[in-house]
């Protein structure tokens, strides 16, 4: 055991560099980051061409909702250069936007004033705008209705305007309204218990108007049972709940949701402007389930499958989870994983740059081999998902005095790019009621250390679940202490990852 463990406490620090609003990057960094932004543009919109000449269209990296930048902020930033400037924005997946001006002169003035800067109008940002001229905007892509979730059925105009008015009168005349944090709710038939995610407690009977709707759903063959539980959600403008997985094991399949008094479009089809929010009401009709759920979506199902989705407690269960949610998954996502993993972490590069020339480097868990490129005078060998090779590395490769760099995912994602991309989303942390069960990560804060993280393939919509253990602060240090035979040189935190450098004794 290294004496250093008993003489001082290691310091964990975050290497993320926050930049002041209004500041500007140095010319060299602007150029490097601009070229990286072009790579992203080529991946997502290959039909858009970068132009070295001034055009009316600007490609603006780090300016999307994904980066916490709203359309209103873009207007505030660019309209001083052209009050008639128009914007092409994306709700997800892209970290850039496009701005089109009335003239080349106005576009040039905007680029000269904003390229490489963090506009002071931004409320949340730590990355500068990187602006390039483009020859054309991306081609419009028609909405593909096949992208609806599997088994989703949409029936438009199922009720008349008169029926809608009758539902509205019923809802707003009732006194049985309960106020939750992000909406108001009304329950009929059985009350939904949000603390238990169940609805067994009887409450006021379903009103005749809604009963008639339930009878009609059965008659029209939309359901083969008569719903016995109704939940009405009322959202005022600006209210809403974050994306989440509904508790479905408490109810039979399917679930019917009738939306009323909603706007017809989220985006104006003529002006492409975001429509103002207004009152929204949904009527959800369900039938209570009395038998254990045996659906095929076991990762999302909240009904215990005899411990099948439990957090691994021994080597046998850990091996089963690893085979299904680690090695099995990466065989399916390898190609897409390779396309999205090309940037090197600063902490890892710093470790490799400090090694003497011609050192032998073993990259265990090398993924797509992004650290194996032969351009730095090192001899590199990579391996991945081989327990025997890992044992060889542990026992023979790292000689006394040799150094190893180990990276793991941190449970604390504050100040990371991963967290900043979600700053514009509501932050709702629900208590994990069964921490002994593997849960699917919903893209917000981590609530437990063992979890499944979805990987979605662009284009096909396929989703694969990957198993992760995320490390709490100090856990990695304690684990390295317990191993023995090594000293810890440093533990840094970069972009939500702990990076440890150790020396074998």
C-alpha cells in the first residue's frame, strides 16, 4: 500500500473551462474549432456546401437548442444586423443553426462581429459562435410518419367541436382538481397514486359524458375492454412535464389519450415560426391491470421479472448483464459508435504525450482505436472485450514503474458538455424507489450508479441498451487503493469523466 494514501487526500477537480459572455477566442483556436464544426455539418447535412466567398447564408455552430440557445436569443443577436433575417433551427441532434440575410453585406457584417465570440445576449452558453458562409440551406425533409413509435395509432378529429366544448365545460366545472408541480389533474373511477405508480383506490365514478366516449372506443374496436380509470391533465401555457417513460404495468394495453383545445400546429406551416403556447388538456382512459405484466419491453417495465433486471449482485449475474448489455450491444452499434467517437480527451492525450518515445502502450477497451493512430512515436496495442487479455495486461504488461491511465464515467455531470446540452430542459429528479433494479437513464441527472443507457441508431430508429456503472466522487480512488501495488499520480475530472493516472510499484 502506498504511503501517499495515508499522508494526503487526493484533490478532484473539474478541468472544464468556462468562458465569459462577450469574450472571443484566439485566432488559432477559432480555426481549429471551425474545421471541427464543418465535420459535423458534413455528417448531418452533406448537401450544404461551405463557401469561401461571402453569401447571404450563415452556418452558425454552437447556436442550437441542444446548446441551450433559444430562437428568441438568436433573433436578439442577429436582428440588429438585419431585421428581416430568417432562421433555420433544429429541435434536436444538431448543435448548429442557419441564418439567412437580405444581402451579402449584412451577412458579412454579422460574421465579422460575431465569429468566435460568445454573444452577451445569451443566458446560458460556454462555447463561442463559429460562423461560416454556406452556398445553400439544407433541403427540406418531409415528415416521415413511419417514425411514429411502434404500435402507435393516431386517429385525427375523433370528436366534434361540440363534443370538445362539452368536455371543456365538464372539466372546468368540476371541483375535484388537484394541483401538481407542472399541471393540474382530475381522476375518475380510480385515483392514480403518484407515490406508488398505481391506481387501486376507488374515487368518483366516471361521468356519463366520458363513459359515452369509452363505449364508443370499444364499439369502434380501438380497445377490446371498457376503461375503468380516467386521468385528465390540464396544462397552462408554459407548463409541461419532461420526457419520461409512463408507468404502464399498472394498466392493460392499449392506453387511449384524447387531446382537446390544443393548437393544430407547433410550427406555423407558412412562416415556420414556433406557435405561441396555449392551454392544453388531455383525457387518458385506461383499464387497471390485475395480473403481472409480461410485455416485451422488460428494460422499461416497472413490474419485477423475478430479479431479471436487478443490479448485478454476483459474478454470474454480472456476466449475464455484460453479455447482453455490453458485448452484445456493441456488436450491433459498432458502425454508428465509430462514426461518433473521434475526439480525444485532453487528460488522455496529456498522459500519452508524457510517455517516453517508443514506449509500449496497451489500450484495453480500445473501442474504435482512436488512440491507436501511429503518429506520436509510441508502440500501441489495443484490445477490447477480452477477459484473458485484460488479465495478461494486469499481470505482465505493466511493469514496476509503468504508468496506466484509467477513465470512467462520473455520476456528477455538472459542468460537462453532457449536462450543458440539457440545460434547456426541465430538471425533475424523481426519487429512485427501487435502487436494486436496473433503470433506463432518461438523459437527465443520474439517480443511481448502475443503469442502462439507450443508444439510438439514426435513420432506423433502433435503440439498444448499454449497461454502465457510474462512479461517485472518491469511489475510483477507494477502488484503486483496495487493489494495492500502485500509487495514484492524479485523478482529474473532464467532461463528466474521471481520469486516473497510476504508477505500478
